[in-house]
C-alpha cells in the first residue's frame, strides 16, 4: 500500500482535472521563461518600453497569466474534489498563486 501511495505522489496526475491543470501550466511556464529572456534583453517595463507600444507582448502576457491562474484553479479542484495527490499538481497550485500575485501586483501596485 505504501508503494502505491509513493508512486501516486511522485508520478504523473491520475485524474482528469490533474492532467488538465498540467496542460494549463505549460504556457505559464513558457511565459516565465519569456519574461526572463526579455528582462535579460533590457525590456523591463521602464519608461522607454510600454506595453501600449507592444500590443502583441501585452496580449501574450495576459493570456499566459490567465492560463497560470486557470491551472491553479483547476489544480485546486483536482485536489479538493477528485483527491489528486501528485506532486506536480501541488506545484501547479503554487504556480497559480504566483500568477494571481502577479496580476494583483499589476492591479494594485504603485503607479
């Protein structure tokens, strides 16, 4: 019995909602990598770089953050309703919280 629990915790998600949450997390992780690359290139959101001048980037970031929040919400549902115990799904819950924090920082942060 212990081996089955360990396999379930360390393996891939076994529930449908867990697999959906994992598929939502992919674009959010790609967004995080893109943001690191853009920051290294000097595009940090300062006065010389505004999202209103680069709509494609603003739309891509909004969609990626939306998938991060959707991944987190789906992961919470997978854990609460379907009893998912995969470590990946618990990590996705944390990613959803990060996405929510980023959105909240943009909405509430200083102007």
